């Protein structure tokens, strides 16, 4: 929202950023444990901040290093930091699909993701800490959030 021409993308071939509404793309995957994955979310107020959930590979669709971690870039992909406070610390196999991660418009931003394990997690502080909202659901394929008030 801060910069409508800046887009973020994570797919089978890497993690990318476009600064010209998708006309050109820059590889920003350096520093991630894996560049394969599906979910990418731009921060609703800071154009340089985005989030991804890396997955090992097309042939091994589990979280990178089997760790449940969201990665955040505060500087448009120059660096990445793992966010795991409140997320499972043991081996984890919940894959986050394309439409299963989102943010709300609050400040600080709320972030949400669901996985193929049937779990939904939320952060109310830009991803600094997380808590589980639901478990034992069928595969979570889509997550949407809105601030009501």
C-alpha cells in the first residue's frame, strides 16, 4: 500500500521483487533457507517490508529445515530475518499455500497463515510473535482477514 508499484512474489523458481508494477523483476532470495514456496505478503504500510514462508522444494513440500518460520525483509529483500516466537519449535510439516497467508490493515499489522496441517496462526505485532488460532481443521487453503471496528 505504501508503494503500489512494488510487488513481491515467491514461486517454484525463487523470491522476487518488482518496483515497476511487474514489468521487471529482481531476485531477492539470498539469505533465505530456501527460495521455493508459494506465499508472499507485502506489509500494508511499509513498502520495503514483506513476508514469505519458505518450503524445501517441489519434491519435498515441507517448511524449509522442517521449521515453522515466517521470514521478513525490512529492506525490500536485501536481508531476511526468521520469525518464530510462538510458532512450533519441533519438526514441522505444515506447508503454507499460495492463498493461505495475508495481513490486515492495522498498525502494527496483523499477519495470518494457515497450513496443510489444518492449523491457523496469527501475529498482532508485524510478525514479531505468533499464536495458534485453530487446529485440527482440514487443509487450510485460503486465509483472509479484515479489521472491523
